[in-house]
C-alpha cells in the first residue's frame, strides 16, 4: 500500500492519504479529494494518480508550484519511496510499504536525475529557493492589496466628511488624526501599488525559472 503523509506544517503533521485506485486531487479547496488546510496551498494544487505499479504526481498550475525533492516539476513525475513532495508551505512524504527505499540510478529517468529518493527532514527543512520566493510574492501582493484598499477607504471617509462639512465633494481639507486625509490616502495607495508590483515581478521570476513551467 502506498500513501502520502504530511511532515509539515506541524499543525497538519500526521495526516495521511492512502493511494489506491483512480486519482487524488490535492488542494486547499474543501471540494478536493484531500483537503490540505494550509493558506499557501492552492485550491487545486496537484493531482496524484495511482497505477498498478507506480504512483505519479502532477502540478495543476498552482501559484507556488509543486516540488519533488526540492526540484519543481513541469509534468507528471513518478514517485519513489522516500520522495518529499512540497506544495508551497506543505511538505509530504511518499511511502510505499511494499517497496524498498533506494537511491535512484541513472536509468531512473530525467524526473529524478541527480536526486536522492530518500531525504531527511534536515535536508529539506528550508524548502527550495523558488518556493520561498513564491510565498513571499503572494504575501507582497496580498499586503499591497490591503494598503490600496485602505487608501481608498481613507479617501472615501474624507470625502464623506468633507461633504458633511461644506456640502461639496471635497476631501482636500479634511484631516484624520491631525494628518491630511488626501495625501495619506494617496501615500497608502502608492505604497500598496508598489508592493503589488514587486510581488507580481517576483511571481514572474518564479514562473520564468528554468525549473518551472
């Protein structure tokens, strides 16, 4: 019997999924066959297919990608006992009870070329460089969106206050906490847009890396 077991994050450690028959959709969505409750995991992150003689995993175009033993995959990859699968911040280990854990040979195919099939937790604790960049990129985009929204709210509040005081739609002279509202709103929006742009650039770099489709 083969299975995937969660080794990180600690809050999900110990969760397992037996692989038998058909395919298993892994993701954050509650509609996924295996729901991974981690905010960094995409709603439809990866698909695991079970066959009579092997199991394979394929990324479904997730934002942070899918890695096997620290390398991003760009198509279906055959899993071998001891392989560590990374779905953004979630790390899973592939276990096959009836198969001996061995290091792959040159004949194992390009999907595992130069990689060990069995890695210790210490070997993968930091995660791949590009996976970390993807998580940071998502955080930048999220924070930037919050700041842009906050700037819009501040401006709208100032506009309402200005109308109440003068009867005209003018937010220029309104102050919030002693700070002119219009410049504050503009500043928040500018910083927010800058963070969003930085996050999008980082995402572009990850998707444009040679190891990622």
